[in-house]
C-alpha cells in the first residue's frame, strides 16, 4: 500500500486539501524498541520450532457493539522436534483468547504477555521431523490447534494508515465493515503467528457471518454461502496459495458482483468485482478500462499472475486501498491518478487509476515475493512503485515512463535508510517507494539491456514464486543475472541516505570527474552526453581524466537524467 508516501507530500497535501494522513502507523520516529517489539518482530523460542501450514478463520462481527467473536484453526508442522514446547500466539489487546483446544483437550497452561499469548503443551512430544525434510514429508507431519476468542478489536482511526477494524457506513447509511492492518499486523483482529516470514503453505479459509441484508467477501474463491435461519448468513472463502497474514481480510457491506475473464499466460484467469450497489455503473467503466490492461502489462513484465487458482478480485473499500491478495481493496473513488492527483506532476499519472495499478502490482511484489522481515519492505514497495512506470511504458512509451519516474523524485526526503532495523517489526524509510523505484530504474540503465532487465523481473517472480525472501537474496539474484556486481549500488541507495554526486571539471577537450558523497569503493558507471553524443564513464572516488576530442562547455555537457544522482561542476 502507498501508505508512507504522504509523509513526504505534506506540503502538496496542504495546498490541495486532500484528506490524507501525514504519518503512517509505523512511521513515528521510533528508535527505542521494547520487549513487545522484539516479541512481535523476531523469530524467538515461541516461534522457531513450528511452521504455519494453514489458517481456517471464522469471524462474526457485531456492528452495533463494535466487537467480534470467532475461532481460528491453525494447522502447523514441526521444524524442531522434541517435548516441552511453548508456542507464541499473537493477539493484540484488548481482544482475548477464550480457549485453545489441542487433540480435543482444553489447554489450561496459557500465559499472556501484552499482545502475545504463550501456550504450554506440557510434556507432549511432537513427532520427529525427518532429516533432509522434503516438502511432502513436512506437510504430512501436521498438527492443529483450535483457538476461540472474542472482544472489541482496535478500531482504525484513520485507515489504512492508522489501521484496525473499520466499522463505518456507506453513502446510504448502511453498515460497512472491513479491516486494514498492514504493519499493525493481522493479530489486531485474529490470533496467528504474526510474522511475515511464515505464510500458511497450504493457504487459508475465511468464514464470515453477517446479517442477511449484507454480503461478505473474502480472499480467493467463494466456497459456500449458508443461510443460518436466524437472520444471518455465513460466507466461506478460500485461498489455496500461501498468503500474508495481513492480506487475509473480510469485507462486509451492500455489495453487488460482476465478473470477467482474461486469457493470460497460464490460461483463463477469472476476474471478479465487488462494489457498492450504487457504484455499479462507475465500476464497470473504470475497472473495465484499467484492470485487464494492467494484467496484460504486468504479465508481460513480471510473468503470469501468481494466483490463477484463487482468481483476481477487486473489492470496493471504505479506505483508499490495500494489496490484499486475490481481494485487492479499492477506494480511489473511481478517479484517475491518486484520488484525482498525479503524484509525479507530469500528467502521465492521470492516464490511469493509481490504486488499481499500484495495489495490483503488489500481487507480484509483496504477495508473490514477500520479505521475511518488514525491515526489507523496499522489495515490496520499490518494485511496485516501479510497476507504475512499467505500466506507463507498456502503453505510452519509454519516454513517458522515464518522465513519470523522474517526476517522483521531488518527494524523496533521504532522511533515513530504506532498510529498517531487523527483528523489531519496523519498516525502513518511506522513501522505499519513490527512492526504491528510482534505484531500480538506475540499475536498469546500468544493465543497459531491456530484454535482460525484463527477464530479471520475470525471473525474480519465478525463482522466488510464493516464497519469503531477504533483501540479500534479491540483491544477489539481480547481480548474478545481470552479470554485474551491483553490491556497492545497493549499499549506497538502501543502507545510506547519501545520493552520490558526480563532480566534474570541464577544461577544453578534457573532462575530469569523480564520485563524492558516496560509500567507499563506489564505482557506479554513468552515461554522459557531450554535444548530443552519449558515452559511458566509470567514476570512482578518485579524479579521472578523459579526452573527448571536442571542446566541452556547460551547455553541451550533461548526465543522463535516468540515473538517480546529483551532479556538481567544480573549478
């Protein structure tokens, strides 16, 4: 979700009177981390011995009381065999666990530590994991617990930036409910292993019970709709693929549905739209124009849509939007741009609906490829931000895409590094969006082969298909496939706030140049132009000199604008 960009558009927002938040949930300048931060953000002894295989969630919200009750079956495998295991289950206060059932017995040894419960299985001995465990053995070695819980969940005060459960009304005053919890965590509304590194290998189901007059929508495909003969209906949805905890989301409101299909790279992709009944005609026009166009462009650049089995779905939401896997939240008011604004200031961002393009881009980067620690969220947001430029390029040309990307630079703050601290549930700088995208664009220039660059993007999505990754794995893959050592470039842009400065001197037919404001050993190649003729140079931290055979003046010399660097002429 584009949830931090507004921190750096605050002046823009102030003058445009848009109802945006200036701060996101996790972007509050926090530098001192607590025991609770560590429990949430690290794989400690309550988490390291088990692996989530499946979530089966049942929820029944009470709109009037602003409360929920429900149950979650967690199916899990064992990664460290042995007895005396303590399991950490996350559930944020003030929600409460009522009971946990294991092999038809109520577990009585249950301790709470803030937003985490610790389940003591006593002297029960879990089965031994075979050595060199393969996928089939791992999935065959299954256990499950059933957790019953209830309470009044945290209510979102400014979703999606300040998230939680959302109890609101639609334009006609009818109940409208959903959840937005990226960063805040799925444990704000259901008990789970709330860490990005552990997705349910076998997918998840979501059973939603709501009053008969409303429709309940979840991720994936509708499996069953059951009238309970008591004024409520239960809707059962299922995803077969691994899914981020925060992506599993209920939507409850006065929805109507229409469908479409796309003949894509893996065959027929089912497309489904769920919108407020009074927005049906608007949705048919806006979604009909942009969704299949987006899918075609992204399949070209990134490879097949990663969740054919679960379909693609766009669901109208009461907040701006979020990348909920196979049930993307849409709240852009059927406007082009970002609520009618072009974030790049170039005009290209008004050619398409920002939320459809950006949030759907996350199906590849964020949902298909997921970082183990949210400190590495630049992988999600940098590539997805770049997907906007690639969409623009696919339909409007390379020059338009370059202009769009360059236009986003004005909102980069370079206040903190893109990679955050590990193990404490803290993302890096909000620059992960625009700076991350411009770093990728710079690397594309260095690769200097658009076919290879496209193959790298597609290769990322096939090599790390449905996997959780580290930034180092992504960096290494790009360097290996491009056959270029990009480590210094990644270090410069991801781990420092310094933008490299190309210093140069013009002396007749001689050009002297070097990099400054850079890390040790920084030697990124750069494309320059002299009297309209482009050539490559490879600056280092030391002055170098080349003869160009032509007299150079400031008016006839420039550096390629597609590189995210600064330049400085010195005497």
